[in-house]
C-alpha cells in the first residue's frame, strides 16, 4: 500500500505541469488500475476457494492432469493480470509512455504459456500446436529485438562501454 500512496503522490505533485492529454492518460490509468485490482482480487479469491475445495475433497491427485491444468491455468491468469497492472503502475509513475511494446509482448508470451499449460495436447490438432509454437518463437524474437534496442539506447545515453547484461530488465 505504501507504493500505491507514493505513486498517487507523484501523480498529484506532477498534476500542475501535465498537459490536458497527460492528465486524461493518468485518470484512465488510475481507473484501469483500480478495475484490474478488483479483477485480480476476484480471481485470487476464486483460485483460493477452488484449491481449498480440491484439498478438502481430496481431489488433488497427481495423476489427474485436468485438475492441475485447470489450477495452473488459473494461477497464470492471475500472474498475467498482475503483470498488466504493473505496467499501468509504470505509467502512473511517469516512467513510461502509455504503450510499451516490451510489456505487451511479455503479456502475450505469458498468455501463450498459459495456453500451453491448459491445452490438452491429445485432443488438439498438430497444426494448432505448431501455430502456437511459431507464435511463441515470433514473440520471443520480437521481445529480444526490443530488449536489445532498449539496451543499446540506454548504453548510448549513458555513454557506457560496458557489455549489456544477459538478464531482461537490467
């Protein structure tokens, strides 16, 4: 909660110097952040209830792949929503513009990973699996290109001659 108050404080302090459109973006981001937080809370509640019921009913059977796919699919949904909310908080902190390609690609990759977790490969057409795999490779390539471009821009801005980190976000 401290981070939220800091973000809202930064927004309040910067309000006077923001243009009309920047203020509009901030209001939209605040509303979206609230709505996504509600969705995350609801999804987490449903996930918690589902897992507690599975444990109480002794339905957590490692041999039952469908149960694990369903639970991990729900977990990935919560993680995707959290990543989306995190990207909005970056906008509210005025660190980023509204659309960050790397964040969009990351969220799309998470959604595809979720799809791979919940998909029943025995009942899915091979062409569908190949299409998903190609989509993951394409998004991975775009993510790498964008990350490298950002790294080069940061290095040029800072005048760094150090080699770039191998880890995203560094």
